């Protein structure tokens, strides 16, 4: 998969994720599979425990299906998943 700004429109449920940076130091390093997504949070399954992480408070490393790892600031991902798919994307890099 080619990494483009359209990655923001990607479906995140089912992907592997790791918290790279967070305002809460106890969240850094949490890794697992995303099992749910709301407007402001991701729910990550780690060792059979569900961890709820605020999108706006963290930077995520996502592992895509082709094993590519991308880093995305959670602030960009805030919003309901179905609305994020419709959002126009400005080039940010």
C-alpha cells in the first residue's frame, strides 16, 4: 500500500496499533489490535484487556496489511469514522 494523505480515510478497526507519544505517560507503549473506534477514542485490545485511548492525546503507529508502519497524529483522526471517510484531505506534508 502506498502511503498517501488518503491513509486518514483508511479503516482502522482490525489494524495493529502502538502508542508512540501521549500526553499521559502511562499510555506510551500500549500496543494491540484496534477493536472499536468512536468520535474521540480508539479501543485497543492488549493482552485480552481493552484500553481506551483518546485520539487527540496521542500519536499512533499503525501497521497496515502490507506490514508498512505509518505514524499518524491522533488529532487528525478526531471525528466519527463515517464522517472522516467523506472529509476532503489537504496535503499536510
